[in-house]
């Protein structure tokens, strides 16, 4: 069985992300992947263009009891 790890991290104002800001994040994840698995990753789809889906946005905005954060 193969596994793929997924992550969304944020949220920051776009003006705070420097030009070429993908590189440091991508390199850090790839280094952690290799440290954990002992292998180089075969692919890395990452970047600053992700969005949260409705369920993820709800988790960010509300506590488990439904009150706003």
C-alpha cells in the first residue's frame, strides 16, 4: 500500500509572502520527508495557491462546541 501525505498551512496576508516564497517551504518539507522515510520524494505539489474547503474553513473559524474562535 502506498501513502501520500497532504498539508495545508496558513493563513497569511499575500503581501507577507516574498517573491520565490515557495522554495523554502518546499525544501523544508522535502527534507523532513527524507528524514522520516529515508527516501527522496517522487513529487511535491505545493505552493501558495491553495484554498480551504467549507469544512476546513469551519474548523478554522469555530471551536468544537460551535462558538467562534
